[in-house]
C-alpha cells in the first residue's frame, strides 16, 4: 500500500475486552485517578472503578462537587503520580486482614465491596501511598502509562450499586490508550459522535421529544418522527406478508399468572414495572396486572386458542408490539435505552423437521432488511447459556438442541460469528446481529432465538401426520430489535441525512417570488397524490434562507422555482446525493422519484 494511502487509513481502536494491554492500562489509570482525587480532595471516599470498553470510571462519595476545572487539576496530579514511576504491587490478603485495613482507612463502601467478593482477596498498591481492592490486571509500574495518552472526559451522577434509594455519588469518566495518536483518534470520534448524537439531531430535525410530565424513557413522536417510524414499519410489514407472516395485535398488559407460566415473573421481575392490584389483599396474593415486558406469551395464547394441525405449521405470527421495561433512570439514554419501546416481534411455531429451514429464512429476512437500510458492517453473536449459571430454565437436552440448530444455520450460511456464553435469554439461546456504526461503536440490532422451553411450559401441541400430539418448537425473531433503538442508531449512522425512501420530507419546492406560490402548491399536491412526501415553502422568506433551511433539515430533493420553471412546467432539481441536475419536466421528476423510492435508491 502506498505511504499516502496508509496515512489516510484511520487508526483501529481496540475495545478493552479485545486487548489485555489496554485492560491493564485502564485498570491502572483508574487507580491513579482515584489516588489523585483523594490527594486533592481528602474527604472523598472511593467506591468502584472498573474499565469500560473505551476507558474507565471511578465513583466517589465526596462533599465537594467536581467541576470541569477540577478535572484539569486531577489530571495534572495524575501525571505527577505517573512520573514518580511507582511500582504497582499485587498483594493477597485474608478477608479479616482486608477488613482491618479498610476500617483503619474509614472507607465504608470498600467494606460492602469486600462482602460481595470471593477469595482470593487481592489488593493493588501504587507504591506505598495508596491501595484498593481489585482483581486486576495492572501494569507493573505507573511508568508504563503514557501521560500524553490519558484524558478525563466528564463528571456524572451515579447511585451506589445503581439503586436510586442509595447514596448519590459522582462518577468521573476517563480514557487511556497506548499512544497519543490513539487518544487523538478517540477524541476525534467522540467529537464526531457529538455532531451525530441522535438526541441533538432528533430535536433539530423535529423527530421526537421527551417530556417531564410524561416521564423519563418514554419518547413522544412528532409528525415527522411518526412518518419515519411508519415507513420502517410498513417496509417490514410488506416484507413479512411476502414471506407468509400473519399480523396480530395484543394488549399492553396482562395478568401476572401469564408471566408466571412463562417464567418472566420469577426470572425477569426486577426489569418489569410494578404490579397493579385492586387492593392490599390482592397485592399480597400477587393477583393483579403488569405491563408486558415481552410479546411472546401473548402470541402463545393465540396459537393455543385452538388445536393446530401439522398442516398449519409453520405458523408465523407478527406484531409491532410495544413493551415496557423498568430501566434505572441513570441507564436511560435517548432512544437507545428507553422504558417503553416497540419490538418488531414475531413468533414462529414449527415442527422439528421445519426448524432449520425456517431459521435460515428468518436470517435471510434480517439480512434483506439490513441491505435496504444500508447497514453493511455487522457480525453474528451466538448468545448461549453459561453452564455454570442457574438463571436458565429448561433441560440440558433442550438447550443443546437449540444451540446446535443456531450453530448449524450460521455455518451453513458461512457467516462471520462468535460465541458468547452467558448472553442467552433465560428461556433459550439467540443469534444476535451486532452492527458496527460509522464511528466504530457496536450495537445489537436483529435477533433470532430458538426455544424448546416455552412450548413445554405452556403445554403447546399440534396434531402430527400420524395423529399423535407433538410439541412445536418456537422461533422468536425481531429483525429491527427495538424500533426506537434502530431509529436512534440510524439517525447517527446517517448523521440525520436519511435515504430518500425514509426521509420524512422527500421534496421541498422553493418559490423565488410570491407569484410562484400557486405553481409550487399545485406541484406539491400532485406529488403527494402519488405518495411522494413533498411540501411547498410558502413562508415568504428570502430564497437564500429557504435553501439554508432545507439543507439544515437535510431534505433529499429540493427545487428552486422561478418564471422559467412555471412557464415550461419543469422543476430545477438539486439533490443531496447527486447535486445539481438542472431543469426536468414535472412528470419525469415524479416518475423518477416514485421509482427511486420504490427501489430504495437515490433520485
């Protein structure tokens, strides 16, 4: 590769989980930061300080409120510590000895942490001045940290143990890299991410809002945002109808008994909204209703409403069903982490002989969806159970069958995949699609699950060809995953510049003078009649401002209309994708637009 071309290649930034070296650097740098904080703010008590995929954080209980100015002071102190070349020493101690030392320090949070960790109890020292409980790993000396490759990024609030009823702490986020060049690339990507932030662009483009009287994590969709949602829903609904899916609609809440049978109440209760009961007696007896966290038990009831024949299978029930999860307020984040979201859910009821073929068809649908959305960089994660965990329901045999079915499918399709133990749902393994966006961040989108357990728990049956009663197998699938999360990711991936077929407003006509208003209104009306989302700007603003407004709103196609266009019944077309296209007859513009929208291509 030529040198000039090499220079243009962006640096590959590994995540902490991908690099043992970064794990050691970030673990150690978090300790250096905590030591610096306690040097500058002696009353600050430390709690936890783990690495994250792109850096680290530490939570502090301090009477002082940390400011951006304080972060600069803390970083300077960190550099002093690094330059002292302090050895990082691991020491293994008994639980009693660790407790004695912590009590001597007067650190109550460390005592709680000590109670929750298993042997061996290890302490890491920075020289002889500072130490903390930690499992490691760490570098051998602070001299192994490059002071030009670290940065403190922000301060945020956090609750101890993530519990809103416990002490509110201050969390300092930082990052650390092997080289200054990596830090610079990380900061460039962060700056770009701020520009693309879907919360910022969503407000600028008028797509959605959050309102305090409604509550956190509950988005409200504006007309433009609703159009965007509807386009995505209609697109997938049409694809599903072509593939034999049957639409259903189910309620937003149900009796607790339904979720006891499914196992959600026993295994997922902390993520569900509290029970709604008529009185204290009913509440004590757990007789009440809950908002649904999943759609699957409802679809099961539809399947179970009558005895099915093998001739009816596979049965593919599909719904855009809104579910509710009681996420902690500190974990909410725009559209990517909400409390009420819509899942493009479907549940397939299949015979054992149909399982592999139906699973492959589901994967093919998901890949088709990604292609239409121009999402090209993704890999498959086989989310299997952790054999050491007791959180899963069902027999080992059922789990082995389900996991083998998923493995067969990805191997047959030659997909790039990796296995992740412990990522399965409590009732079955999953094939998750992990998408990498323009900034190198990873998001889980589509998912497919093979489930032998819920058919067993709900005693589902079908009449086989020989007249016997048999259990169907369930496939749970959601190509989009959460519609809210998908839209948040798409806003950032496209930087708000949606493809023509998805854009809430596809065409804007800009009249040079008031005399051209009637023409642009008439043309916009004709376009809307054939399904083109067009609008005429009759605000009376100067032409330059109308153009800037259209560009700010990222309208895919705009047309400046003057005397010549009115006289010739044409439109002077300018597109975001191809630039100036010149004057084109109105009828030809409409034909080309409808063709491009239908084909999911640019004009």
